[in-house]
């Protein structure tokens, strides 16, 4: 006996009710280049636009500080020109003192503006990623189940944490640099052209070379950073899977195998990260070499112009080309050239950060672009009006194209009937309830509830009418009462207690120090597996569904407790349509109809006594279980 699962894809695991998957990106997979760099940047900018007031303030601060930074070289030029060597060394101390005071005031103003600039940049960055992360979580809540089937929990968590953090860091550090760079480049270029066109040409010789180098390296770096993020998601998925299943790893002595898997993925991540860092960090040193070459050319050209000032003064076109040259002017050009190159150097030094952020943003927006669950239903169905008649009519369905799980599957379940689904693993038992809850939509045929196609019923109303008790209990961080109320948030304390008594959970809860207000750790790990199952059953009792799905709901409790639970379940199932996925056939002997599913078809159907008399597939399964129990 076993629960059928959709066929594995990329080492994925169970799919029923969002089961755990395997690595979403396999080692050795070809590297994927960025799909839409321009589109990704536009979407980041749109998110920045949500903080328009803080962003406007930041831009004003950046423009102000950048403009003041361009005034400083001019003051330095004037300070140098107060020194005269024409008739011996003479200094105009009055002018020099005035300029130094101006420079001091300028330094103070610039420092204050820079402080507020940093605060605003942090505010814009953190508020932007808060909106982005909130949108991602909202999106996750409404994605189709198949999205979670094909990706590991670790990979999804990596997008919510690592990728968003990369965007946050990049925005915080780069947004000021980008705005400042634009102002400084335009301002410094204008000032250089004003003072000397010839020296401006010399200063700009390196720009085309820098652009070519940056373009060549960036085309390779984006690829490696995106692949690094994919490998990081794969590593997170493996870690999450191993930690969750650590007891199983130890029980089967698979520690060495787990370490080897981790080392393999980690080595792949190291390789991709190393290549990304090598290419990204190469830009900074190369740009520094070009900048130093530019400074040398400026100094040499400026020295030649000073030595030939008389010839320049005698020619109009040389004056227009070279401008008025002095030692202060040469110093001004060296400073302006440095100012002009600073944004390019900052971009080069932050290149790896920007590339990593773009790669992370692509993965984030890939999640944001996934198809959400489409609620095509328009028919409102109140839970109290649901009778519970369920019909599958000639249903065909497969989790993958051309690989059907159910084939021309038809059943007609009347209100209040208890239907047991049995059969080998992969036969289609779980698929039946997956389709009933619309975790997946059918390809052919129809599923109806009380004569209405479930696609026409509002999804919330449909699922509100269905209660689920799984073998693998899911509890959430919070109190025991919070978890029992999960299916009915407005339930009173009296209703909650009655549900717990019905599920035989009240006894052990009252023995806990804080009773119903006992805080549960992650997945309820501070309770035994049987206690967690009892809470799950109490949750279903409180929800009071019209249709009940039981997946071997008593398998994790002791024999004595199971007897009580079986009686409680018999009371709970009265008047409700029930689908019981059975692993232990002894628990379904009282079912109204037992469906034996094989290969997507109903091989046999009938009561326990009828099927035993036929001595067919069910009889064989039952006898095999009896013999194993006896052994």
C-alpha cells in the first residue's frame, strides 16, 4: 500500500498537498544567460518608485553633494594660483586665507549632506525590499501547487532571502553612486571643456577603452553570477532536506553519502563563485591602470603647454584649443579627471555586487511571473448548504503530458457515503482527492459537487467544504489552540475544547504546563508524533467540513488511542461524505464502498464482504497484509 505521487521531475519528491521536492537546478546543467537585463532593471526601478518621497530627497542630496564636490577643485586651483613665481616666491595670504575658509565651510556642508544621503539611501533600500519581499510572499500564497512540486523549499527560501538581500545591498550602495556619477560626469566634463579643450581630449582618451573592457567582461560576469545564485539555491535545498530528514539519514547510515552530496554541490558553487569574482574584480585594477595613464598624459601635456605659453598666447586658434594654462589649471584638470573617472571606478568596483543583484532580481521576478491559481468559479456555495454528492465522470489526468495517471475514471459518490481508496503506489488514489480539492485541474471529463462542476464553484467555497487529515501532520508555530483553530478562526473556547475532547486530545493537552496555550516549536517538534496527529484531528473536527478526506489518520498513535480515535472518526464521519486513502485495510472494513484502483482504473468496487467473496485484487491485498501482520 502507498500513496500515489506524480512522476518525479528533477529529483522531486511527493506532490500531494505541496510535498517536499528535490533540487530545482541540477549539477552540470548548462549556464543560462540573463533573459531580459533591460526589463529586469525597469522592474527594479518601478519598485524604487514606491518610495518616491524618500527617493526624491535622496536625489536632491546626491545632486547637492556632487555639485559641491566639483567646486572643491576650482578652489584648489585658485589656492595654488595665489602663489606666484614670476618675481620670486610670493603668496597672496589674504586670498589664500579666504579660499581656505571657503574650503573648510564646504567640507562641513558636504559631510552633513553625505550623512543624510546615507540615511536616505538606507531607507529607500530597506523599504523597497520590504515591498518586494511582501509581494513575493503574497505571490507564493496563490501559486499553483505544481510550482512547489518542482522546486525545493531551500531554493524558494533562497529567493526570498539571499536574492532579495543582494538587491537590497546593491540598491543601498549603488543608487547614490549612479545619480552622483551622472552629475559628476556632466559637471566635470563641462568644466574641463570650459578651461581647456585640448586637455579635455587628453583626459577622455581612456573612456572608449574603459567602455570596451567593461562591456567584454560584463557579458561573461552576468552569466557566472546567475549560475552562482542557482547553485546557492540548490545548496540551500540540500541543507534544508538533510536537516529535516536527519534522523532518516542517521538511521540508514547515509551520513557519508550526504556529506559527499554536499561537497559536490559546494564545490560547484565554489567554482561558479570563483569565476564570477575573478571576472568582476578584474575591472577595478584595469580601470585604475587606465586612469593612471590618463593622469600621466595630463601632466606631460600640461607641462608642455606651460613651457610654450608665449606661443599659445600669440595664436588665436591655439588659445581657443588650449585655453589659459597655469599650474593651478593643470592641478584642476588632474582633479576633474579623477572626478570624471570616479563614477566609472565605482561602477567597476561595485560591478560584482550589481551583477549579483541583477542575477538575484531575475530569479525573484521569475517567481513573481509564475502563474497563480486561477479561480474560474462564480457559483457561491455556502458550507451549510453542501450535501456532499461527488461525481467523477470520464476523467483523464496526468501530471506530465502523455503520461496519464487517471484514465476515463468515473465514480458516483452519494451524500454521507464512506469511500475507501486502495491500491498500489502510483495507482491514482491521491490523485482523486488532489482533483477534488482542485490542487490540479483535470484535462478531460468533469468533477462535480452536488451536480455543479467544481470549476464553476468559487474555490474558497469549495475548499471550505472539505476537511483534510493527513498521515504527515502539519502544525505551525504558535499555541495548540491556534493550531486547532486554524480551520475556524472565530471558534469559541468551548467549541475548541469540544473538538479536542472528540479527538481525544483534551487529556494530554491538560497535562501540559500551559495547556491549550502551550507554544509549539517548529512543526510541533516538542510534541510526540501521536500528539501532533491528535491535534490535527481536532482541527478537522472543529472545521466541521461536509466532505472529509482521511489519509491513514490514525497511523501514528498507539493501539489504545487508535481505538478511541476510530470511534471518534466514526462519529465525525456520520452525515459526511468521506474519502479514506487506506494503507491498512483493516481500518476500512466498515466503508460503504471500497474502490480498488490499479493503473488509473477502478479494478474492483464493493463492500469489504463483497470484495472478499470475489477473491480478486482486494482479496489478494487483504490476505497479504494479514500474513505480514501474523509474521
